[in-house]
C-alpha cells in the first residue's frame, strides 16, 4: 500500500514533469542537474544552492573544475544533508541521482520515479528512462 505522503510525492513529480512538456531547457535553471536540485528544494522546503551558470559550456567548465559531475553532486548533496544511498540500495520515488545513459554515453542527473524509472530533463521536456541497477552512478535519499 502506498502511503499518502508517497502518493502526494508522485503527484508532485507528475506535475513537475508535465510543467516541462515541450519546454526548451534553460541551462543553470532547469537542466539535468539544476532541475533535480530545484526538485529537492521544492519538496523539502530547503534552500539548495546550485552553482550559477548560463550555458552548456559554463556547466561543463564547472563540472571539470569540480573534478566531475559526481564530485559536484556529492559536494552539494552533502551540504544539503542528503544521505547518499549505498551501492545496491534502491532509490525511492522522489530521490535524486546520477545515471549513465546509453543515449550519448553520458552521466546525467535525474529524479527517480517508481519501478526503476528515472526522469531526465532533456532538450525539450523530461524523458522517462528505464534504469538498470548498474547504470546508477549515485543516488541520494530525499526526505519525505
């Protein structure tokens, strides 16, 4: 049985995904890292300080300067107090994380949905991806 809190979280995620349907990505606002950060802020009420950038090139420089996307996410998640899920632990609805996609062979930020599905902010909308366990680079638990 799904708790009322999880049902509410699912409805919030569906609404967040629907709000971006057909909307072009804005780097530093709702790209595949900024969108999960704003998701965390929206569902927890916390202030999540994601670094400022305004283009894909600036985002890549920020990632390179940090030592990689996983390092950057780990630093910010740690500052927010998010618990990193241990290797093999299943992400829950509304958790955030990094996955490696076959599409572009890239690491991307996602918000996890039900049943090994991840919501990935893409060029114009949000794609739902089926996630195999080995494609999860890292996941952080977002408190209810």
